C-alpha cells in the first residue's frame, strides 16, 4: 500500500536505532538466571576432571578379563568424592560406583551384574573391552573451551553449564529500562471503578509481561489523560526513570483525540516512521526522544500485543546484545481451511493449531479477527503470517506461523 512501510523494513529500522547494547554488570551466578551474557564464557576447569565410572561395578584391566571366568583380587573401593588413591596391578580390581574416579592402571568397568563377589575375590563372568563404561577426562569440556556466547540468555541449562565450568560471577547486560504509558480518557486501571463509557486498561499489563520475559525492566507510567500537559508530564517521568525505551499505547494516530504523536513532537521527537503495512497494527510509530527510543503502539489490545511481539521484543533483545534479535521466529505449517487473497498489508491472524508427531502443524485461523477482541488472542496458539498480496490459498497449502508461547518468550 502506498505510504505504508513494510513490516520487515519497520523492524530493520527499529533494530538499527539501537546504537549499542546497554551496559554490563557482574552478578553472582546465583542471581544471574534469565539474564543475558555480555561476554563469551570459557570453561575455567575440565569436566570431568578425572576419568570417571559411568556404572556401578568393578574397575579392571581389560586384559585380565579377556578370558572368563576370571578371578580377581579386590583391593579397595572408589566412590564419588572418595576416590581410590592407589593404582591397579595385574589381577586386581577395585569396587567402583557411578561418578567415582577410575583408579590408575584400570581401563574398563566390569558392571556388577556380570560379576560375583565373595570376600576379597571377584569372579568376572563377562569380558570387557578397553574404555568400556569409562567417561574419559574432559569428555564434557576442557579448560579454555568457549561454552557460552555473548547474547545468550542464562536459562536453566546454560546456568548449570556456567556453574559446572567454574564460574561464580557472570558478566551480563543490565536490564533495559522500558517505560510503558497507556493513554486515553476511556481507560481505568484494573481494580478501579469504570464508568459506562470506560474500559479496563489491559495493554500495559501485557506489554510489561513481554518486557520482563524479554529481559527488560518494565516501568509503569500509568494512564495519561487525553491532554498535552498530562502527556508531557508522563514523558518527563520516563526520562527521570532513565528509560532506554518509551512504549506508548494508543493515541499515535492523527484524530482529534490522538495527541501522543503531537505531544512527542512538541518534546523534540525525531520521528523515524509512522504507519506500516500490517494488520493488526497499522498505526505503529517509531522515533527517538533525545537518548530515549520511542515505539508508539496502537490502542486496540490485539494490535498492541501483536506489535509488542513483532517489534518491542526484538528491540529489547537488541539492547541486550542478542545477535539473533531480528531473527525470523516463524515456522512452516499447513492451512486448515481456505483463505481469500490478501491485500497490500501483511496479516498476522490469530489461529489455533492441530499437531501430530509425524507432520507439520495444521493451522486454523479464527473467523473473526477484529483487533479489539482479546478473547480470540487469549485462546490462540499461533499467529498465521500472510504476506502482502498473498494469493488465495486452499486447505493444505503451505504457510508460516509464529507460535505464541515462543513469540512471547
């Protein structure tokens, strides 16, 4: 459509406006969960630091049990945290448990199911080959190996890896500060009485959760009335809070009561773009207010949340130095029903999925896609992505979706 910026171009401009990641801070590993690394992490130790048994049984020299039955002399025990300090000689064995150090001289583990023990003698009933059931030193990683990269989020598995590799303090990006401002005389906060012509403000709650899930710090500026002084006061509070990004909700269009854009211009906004070829979410705005980036989202709830997923989340990830901030998060699927041809805007349709282990997801877009209807978004499992000018498609045709559980991080 003439005058509307394509979705991909809008995202590229938003990401380009993030001039550099936010600053680094060092945190104890116990406080670093869900934070984003600001530097690569290399192992500070070798794991395992010794050859370890993978099974309960007996440490042996494989040559001693090449012919069975073979009788061996039991000389000691090796347990996790209590290794056998001696070495294994010909015809000798050591009782060993999973995770315990393998004694010097041993090159295999005879599992206990294949052995009979009586007193200080062990009878091997099955032969073993060299290295059998032994985890060699450094099997997992060696000191100096780069295990985690800058920009990765320390979820449970990465946090465990950082701890196992010897890190007690982690360099992470500070949380980007994202100020969220709802606008409109028709809005009241949850829990407040609403007049007959008012609605409960829900968008700010949704955007705050998106911000937190993306690694940011949400700053609630409340609800600004539809007048310039109230908006100017909210912008000032955002600056005082040190916000890296201001997200406004509603009022970014050019109607008589849509004052956000003009109020921002009055404060010195450098407007990068306004209006994109997207449904829902056409009246998206982006710019810079001195040191603070600004993303103005539509007021309709579905539009605001979809645009939050598509644009606010990647902006926060870019601030955290995530190299995959702008990566395509869509995946292939099949249409569950026929769709008419699309116009010049990209459609992100709320949809439900049917899945099976042996085939692509089948996606069923909801019949009603009104951008004010939170009920359909609340029950949707995915957004069906339809490019501008997409031709009519039959059931079974290839398509792409963004799963909402993954899109919301």
